[in-house]
């Protein structure tokens, strides 16, 4: 019998292994619907067969445009088994942006939720060879095929073709927080490595039930789903995030693991009451954006006994994590340590480099560059951008950070978000942390705005707490004790809410544009 090296295993092997080892464990639950691991593989095989009958071959591309759903999970599993390339589309994009994504990906099939079907149908109507449109949920239209009818056209047994570790697995678009969105090419081997890294960091198995409310088109949700399924766990889906419903599901579904952006974690804490049951929880993962010390301290106090895990990475590469053991509040160094994003993951090396590309010593601030066996392979049809980001086996993150002598990594800012005021670098997360700790501030973001005297001025965009009316003077007075003078905001804008991307990050590109306009 021919042996298979670990490096030759694929994401599809996880789907198959789970069907054998944990056939009756629920793979996906959404509302009243459930799908076991055995059923997931069976329907995924039928999907591969149906796609093959529709003209899709090994390494051909398909796309999904949908909110979180079991069907989305089935399509993911089918592409993992058959070596079909999955492109995910952000449902929050405008019609022209969706059209651009579809044009760049050129999928043979688009699996599209009913609410977005008209948009995609209009986009592809004039194409010489439009993709097949398969409607998820609701009734099919003259332009679409119903999902169940499509899957019933396939046959069971074994997939028409089998994925290999060298295959491309996904085309995932970046958030585009600092510029135009780019399309990352990520392979089967790399995503399998991500799945097992996440599983190890989350410390979960087949008895675990993770609540996924981050959108499934985003790398964060895909990584956590992969980590849960790596050892036969269960994914409980929310169509989209709702704090009150999440609290209800934690109790009713005996959720053991949560994955939330900091803004979502704060909303969840606000929705919790003393009567709510959270004793099933053992892990809360927070990621995607900096978290304020106030929110983290509150979370640790509100959910005693729960392990917290901070993950840092981007679509291009996962980087590091701060494990639960280092979230202890009784340690005299806790306040400093909790500001870090932890240690690099196994198989990952991190350097801090200056503008000249040379390594900087511990404690000094520079760009974070990463070498990892889970890094992406490049940007789709963009060799110039790929050459800028990938060099000599390393990946430039575009993030500014530092490392301490122990090897803990601290994320300081996005390189393009650094504010240069009067020749001094101002890192927005530091200022945001100081402002967020003030009374009367529910949320805030800090960006640079053009200024004739200083080049850029520090501008605080603040969501006031209910009944509060913070002023520039009160904000300035509140942070002067903790911030150098050049970091203190010179301008203040009050807003009802901050624009947020699907990943949970504040959309600073949009904020800067609105302030400039």
C-alpha cells in the first residue's frame, strides 16, 4: 500500500475522515436544520458530480455570493474534495464592485443567495459565456437553477475528480482597508495547515460547538470553521451577527467556542444579563482589529473561567496568537502583555525590519514580515503587487509592530494608517485606546486629516455613549496625561456609528474619504 506524506493531504481528506470517524456528529447547524459529517460528504460529492456535469473541471473556478448558510458550507466541502477553486464574494459590495469581482474571477458557476440573484444576473447577462447561476434558498428564476434541483442532478459514491495538495483552494479578496482590494491565491496545502493550527490553538475536538457569525466569505470565518472541522467539531451558524441571538444560542446550543471581532465582543457583553447561561463556553477568540483594554478587562471579568485567545493575521498569512495562559489578570505584567498579539505560530517566523529591510532590535518599531508554510501564493493576475509583498520566502504584512525580548509581538498600526504630524509618527491604536477609556465614549477611531501647518492632524471620530456629549476639549483633557502632546487629537467628529467592514475592522479608508470630502 502506497503511503501518503502529511504534506500531500488535502482539505478534502478532512471532509472524508470526519465522515468515517464522526459520521453522526453534526457538521453544520443553522436554525432547525442540521447536517452531519457523513451527510456533508455525501452532499459534497453530489455537488462535485453536478458541477462536473455542468462543465466544471479540476481547478476550474466557481464563486459563492451568500450570507452564512449550510449550503455555503456544502459548496466549501465540495471544492475541498474535488480540487475546484472557490472564490467568495463579499455580499456588502456595491453592484459595480460585485461585477468587478466576478469579472476578475471568471467563475463557471455562481452559487448565489436569492436576495443577490438579480444583481448577479444583471452583471453577467451581457457576457458571451455567462456562468451558471445556482440559487440558494427561495425559488429559482428564469436566470437561475434551484440549489436542490442542481444537487439532485449529481450522483453519490466518489468525487468525479480529487484534490491534490498542490491545488489552488481559494481566491479570497482582501478587505481593502488601505487601498484597492486584492485577490489572494491560497492553496490546499496552506489552508490545511491553517485548519490544524487553528484547531491546536483553539484546543477543540469533536465535542466542541463553535458559533460562527463572521461572514463565511472572510478568511477569519473560514479559518475557524476549518479549525473546528479539523477534529470533527460542529459549526453553529448565525445568518449574520446579532448579539441577543448569539447569547440565546450560547445557552440553547451549548456553545463551547466563540469567534468575535472586538466590536462584536463588546455588543455581546452589553447583551448579557445575570440570568444568561454561558457555562458551556471554554474559549473566546477575538481577532480582526485592536481591542481596547477596557473591553478586554470587562470580558475577562464577565466570563470567569473562559479561556481567551487573541489571533493576528490577514488574508495573506496567519501570524500569531496570545494563548489563554497569558490572559491572566493577576500577573503584574498582565496590562502590558495583554496589548500584544502573542507568539508566532509553529512553522512561522517573524522579523521586524526598518525601511532599509534590515532587522531591528527588540523593542524597536518597524514593519512586520513573516515566513510561514501557510502564506498565500500571490495575488491573482497581479505579478507587480505579488513581487512587492512576497520576497525571498517572506511576506510583507504592511503592519507596523515590535517584538519584546521574550518574543511577544505587538501590533502598533497599519503602515498606511500611521499619521505623520509635524514629522512625528502617531500610531492610531494607541490614541484610540486612550480615548476609549474615557467616560462618554462608546467607540472611536483615529485617522489623519490634511493640515496646512502639521501636514496631518490627528482626528478622533467618536461615537458618544447614550446621553453623553464629549467635546474636543474634554477629549484632549482626558488623554493629555497618557499621551505625548503631538498625539493628542486636534480635531473631533461625533458620529452615530463607525463604518465597519465585514471582518469587524473599522473602515478607515472610508472615514478618511468622508472627512476629506
